[in-house]
């Protein structure tokens, strides 16, 4: 028998969205940004490539300084992660002993469950209501760590602000607010950081800054929290290229703001078009929408779209297995998606 920890053996493992090995798909399944970063971010890359023999800056100084200008906090209050997934992992390992509790919603980013379980933590899931939303503050006195994403996948809506604030106020442990999709909305939760000393905000460059392939994320919190998390992270958790491209991207705020607006415009158009095609669709604050076709099983729609080289996400979770989650693509990509759906609908 191999000496595998029981909690690892018992965990099925995280199932990421499909990354096809060919480029002929319209990829609307993993909430990437459909627009590339500006070419100029690669200008200093060659210089970096000549230094690959040397370890990168262990504490990602330039990147954190660039982030600090955008986030409006000192770089000492920022920890850089290898994607925000790294930040979530570091949080579990910093604040939760095996056998202690991590709490999150029953429908949310499914990685929270995986990283808590493989750590040997107990998990407490808080039910969302029939609209997949919080029904009140998340009260779980035994939780050492609460994960709350706002906007929350797979719905894509912000959590109710008052409930969220009450959760921070009443929590006895840490509350990590995952703002992965924040730039596609008008709200953020910086004020909670100022008011509550148990709050961490996580951010990523994967979605709004078009760098999913580079793995750049952040934790923003008080010095006391960041200093402890810093001890837990891998010593060189971001490579040279990620640090360089991440820092460079932050310089192009106007470019990215334009893209975020474009994604929001397309999101509105997609939502309305799907409604006209007899889908139940929720308004979204993120770069994806959750939609349920009323004339075909969602699993079948997923398969038929895939046959036509359009990839969306279908989840087996019983509460949402009649929905598909569609990432916002470019306008031509969304046109093609709608064209295929239209044909499928006319054929039923
Ligand atoms: C809520 C949420 N948080 C974090 C992530 C992961 O982000 P990253 O690419 O920075 O690891 C995702 C990715 O889908 C997500 O949906």
C-alpha cells in the first residue's frame, strides 16, 4: 500500500474546463479574456529571456509595485501568487489546521472544496437560495476560513453587499473575498479591507488582464496577514516571464478598460439574444453568463455545440445540470454561437 494521506485518497480532484489541443474551437468554456494583451507588453521580454539561468525575484517586487499603483494600496500589503489559485491554497495552509473548518457556498468556484479537502480540512457548505444567491450573511462560527467569490460563479452575480459585510463582521476566522471577475463590474470590496482586520481580497490577472496562461494573482490584506502568508508560499512562486508580463500589463489601464467595457457590451447583447432564443438567463457581473435552454437538455446543447466546434461549460452538479455557462467571447465568436444555437432551435 502506498502511504497516501486518507484525505487525498478520498478527494476526486479538481476538474478544470477542457483545454483543447487544437485551435479550431471557439472557446467559451473557461472564462478567459477573448482579447489579447497589447503587443507592447512583450517589448522587454527578450531581455528577461536572457536571464533564465538566474532565479526570479523571490518576492515579485516590480510586479507588486505595479499592482500597488492600480490597487491604491502599499505593495507591502500585496502578496503575489502563481495565479489566484496559489493564493487560495496559501490561505488554507496559513489559517486552517487539518481537521478545522473551511466554509463556502454550495455553488461557487469548485477549487475551494478541493484544496480544503486535500489539506484535511472539514468543509461546511452554505446553501444558496433558488436563485443561486446568498439568503443572509454566512454565519459559521467554527470556520477558520470563509471563501466568498463576488461576483460568484457559476451565476456571475455579485453577492449581496450587506450580507457580505455582515459575514465579515461576524466571522471569527478569516474571510477571503475572491474578486477574480471584479473588473467586469462596477463594485469592489476595498472598504471591507479598511473596516475589518480579518479580510483578504484576492485578485487575478487571468481574466481582466488577458494573462491566464501566465498565472498571476494577488492577495491584498493587512501587513499582519500578508507577512504570515508570505512564509507559506513557494519561495519562487512566480517565474520571470510572469512577473515581467504582469508588471507590463498594469501599464495599459486605458487599453484594458476599453476591453472590459467591450466584454460588458457583448455580455448584454448575448443575454438579450439568449432570452429571445428561449433561454432562462441571469444578468451577470462577470465575463460569463449562466443560461438554461428551455427547449433542449443543457447536456445535449453542450454536445451539439461542441460538434460545431463551439465549447461552452456544462456542469454535472444536480442544481445546475440544466444550465450551460458561456464565457463572453469576441463579437464574431458570439455571433457564431448564436447562429449555431438558432439552427439547433429551428431543427427541434
Ligand atoms: C472565482 C475564481 N477564483 C479564482 C479563479 C482562478 O484564477 P487564476 O487563474 O488566477 O488561478 C477562478 C478561475 O476560474 C475563479 O472562477
